[in-house]
């Protein structure tokens, strides 16, 4: 299939889905009321609960859920073929992922902006609160430690991205100050901030920065320390100081990058053609590649459905949405746009890489040979830089059709990936702080509920995991094999909570989340059992123990939910 046609079909399909199924959910299932009280106004504190313009909170939510998930997942998942990857991303996002995100946001907003863990306690029972907290805490612990490594790897592999990413911080704070303190025009302030951001990218492409080793700590470890210190500061500041404005300008960075990819795809398709070199269905899988069922549905998470999104929706976003009616755009709309990003990534790795690939010895590959350079072996077993490389190269090739040099294109993508990982890191630390504070309040440990001590606890535990295996800060990689299935299990459990919420509303409304919930429970349970067999065969007792523990907790929660489902009666 021609890539231009594929892009148009998917893009048009998302627009239709938003204006049909999305509006059906808003009007008939969740019955949004623009005049209903919302946490951002009822509990406004100027720190975490702050009503935000729809466009600004969309930017925060979108960049927080996107991260590197819709980039790395599809880049790996295409090994089974671009067709199953596209089908899962397209249909999964419309009927599962976007419903999951939207539902989690609405349920949290109708429960004082509290986390999905607190909602589980309300709609199932008090016992499951601690089960859910345990699963959420472990998932966020891995995310925080891993994303520190992700950004460190990007800075090490793409040193031209260092200056632009760090200079985004004063630019974002200046934007927040201008809009919230001085009442500046949002469009004008946005334009100035975005222009400044791209000037920094131009500077960074000419002034790459590389860290060496200090005190016996290699560059990646140093970056992880710096990033965790930054995350501690960023997550304790009021959301209007840094979180909102930085995520907002990063959203514009994404819109521009996506626009360049769309424009490049159009030009390439109309001038010389841009065929999908990757097989539609790969019948010649490399050795050690796991079976498509169930692993593709776990590896391609963001872009289709991801449990982490429910944590963002019920963590930071629910505390900032200014009107219930905005939640359709923020929750459902942002997931569809993220899915479209995943489509563009599939185009980059399935077609863009084949345009030209220059090897270290100067050899230039094209066509199937270029694609096989990355996919002749199981890419999931390779390092992070190898997973990101086909996306960066493919994107740079496509952008090159618009006249951008390879150096500028690679710098753009490096900054893009690092910036999005940074927003996810910021948001994850803040959400984990909420989790710790809520649990501390429940257990009556007031000193740990304080935002300063809670954040310190969050950062120190992440640092402990990151440096558990040495000074390079990559300790979280030991638990990374658990993240895919545990993340999708979290999505299934969040859908379970939303289903019980809708069951109370009467009728068959709950079916819109019950069916996706059942599908995800089957797929993720299947994947977790398969993984346990792999861990047992390799005698990896750490992963065997933690994986079994998570699965047992999930089964316990499911059993409690089924009992609650039977006992649930219609209420207003």
C-alpha cells in the first residue's frame, strides 16, 4: 500500500471516530456537563489543582502520555509486519485506548481528582486500594528510572540535543510567567516560545555537548543523577510554573514535527513514491522473535492502549481540566492524536529507512537491504539506541524531502524524543508523589504526605533502582522485561474500575469498557504467563518473583471486582 494512502485513511478515520464514537461516549455514556463542578476549581490550590485552558491542558496531557512509547513500541512491533501493527494501533486506539483514557479522566474528575487507585477503593472495596497502589507504585518506579536512562541515552547518542532540551526550561518558565503573571496573549507568547525553541535546536546542532566520566560515574549515570535532581525540583513547583508551559510548547514541537513528517510523506509520495518496504505480514521472522500473539499487543502499548495513560489522566490532568466538556478533547482526542503519531512512526521505519541508510564504513543501503539492517534479528533484544535509530533515520530521510539536511533532521528527532521523555519523567515523578501522599494519608503518616518529603522518597527510590547494578544508572533495565505486560495489565485493571463505575449508572453502558477490559485481561494474562515461563527457563529468579507477585495481586483484584460487579446496583 502506498504510504500516502495509508496516512490519509488513518488520519481521516481518527477524525471520523472522534466526531462519532467519541461524541457518543461524551453524550450518552458519560453525559458530560459543562456546568458541573470540577476539581480544578473546587479544590484550586495554585500548586496541583489549577484550571487550565483547553489547549494548554491538552498539550500537557498529550506530551505526558506520548513520551517515547508510541515511538519505540511501533518501531519494534513492525517486525511482525506493518499491517498487523497498523490494525492494532488504529482500532485499538479508537475502541480501547481512547475509551480507557477518557474514562479514567472522567471518573477521576468526578472523584475530586483522585487517582485511579482511590477510585478502585470506592467502586470495588477498600482492600483493593493497596493492591492497586502496589501495582501502580512499581510501574511508576520503573518508568521514572527507565526514562532517566532513555534521556541519558539520547543525550549520549545525540549530543546536539543537549542544549535545546535544557534551554526549553527557561523558555517554558518565561512563557508561564508571561501568560499567568502578566496576562500576555497566549498565541503571541506561544509563537515567541516556539521560535525560541527552534533557535535553540539550531544552536544545539552546531554545539553538541558530551559528558565524560566523573568520580567513576560514566556519562549515562551522571545524566541520570542530573535528571532526577531536575525532576525533584520540577515536580514540586506549581504546575503553572513549569509543567504546563513546558508540556504545552513540547506539544507544539510535536505538532511541527508531525507536520514535517506529513509534508515529507506527501512530497515523497507524489515525486518519486514512498513504498512500504517492510512486509505487510512478516512470514520470515528472525530467530528468537516471540510470537505475535500475545506479544505484539503488549509491545505496542502507547499508540493503541497503555495503562500509564490512566495514571496521567487521574493524576495531573484531572486536577487541571477546567470544564467536564473539555475532557472529551483532552482524554479521547489526545489518544487518537498519539495513535496517529504511531502511524507516522510505522511509516518512518517501514518506508523512510529504505530511502537511504549510510553505514559507518560509508556504504549506503536502500530498499529491503536498509530495512533488514535493523530487522534481520530480533530488535526487541537490542539496546535502546538500536530501537530508536530506525525511527530517527527514517524521519530524517522523509523530512529531507522538504529540504532539511540530515544533520538538522536527526537533531530535530533527537530533541523531540528527549523532550517527550522529559515531560513523561516530570509527570511520572509528580504522579508518584500523589500516589505516595494518598497512601500516606490513608495510613496516617502525615510527614510522608508532605509534597517535599513524598517527592524526596520518590526520587530516592528511583535512584536506588537506577544504580542498583552499577554506576551507569541502568539498573531499571533489569525490571524492564516486566514493564510491557504489567503496563497493559494496569490498563485492564483501570478499565475494570471504569466498568464498575458505569455499572452503577444502570443499563448496558458498562459494555463499552467491559469488552476492552476482557480483551486486555486475556492478552496480558497470556503474556505474563509466557514471560514467567521464559524467566523460569533462564533461571531469572528476580523477574520470576516480582512477575508472579504482580500477577497474583492482579488476580486477587479481579476476583474482588467480580464480586463487586455482582453486588453493584444502579445509583445516580
